[in-house]
């Protein structure tokens, strides 16, 4: 698994997510703990483009949900 691009509320969190990959997997909550609260009072999304087992994957995870 490799994260190509990841943003949370418009803020780049690609490096942070790549550092959380363990045994080719990642379990992380879409939350302000990723980079603070870039848009106070707005529901944010974690958007991730990745390569998983050779396949391109795009995920959009609502604030509070798990990747």
C-alpha cells in the first residue's frame, strides 16, 4: 500500500498517512487530529488516493469515520 495523495479539509496529509502504514494496512480516524481544524464549524472529509495491491483506490471518508 502506498498513499499517493491525501487531504483533510483541503490540507495535505499524505506524509502523515504514509507514516501510519503498518503491514501494508492503515487504520486511522478522519478527524482534526490529522492536522488541526482547517475549517472550523464545517464537516470535513479525508480524501485518499492510493495504490493497494497494484490497484488504484480513491476513498472519501467523512469526519469521524475510519479509513
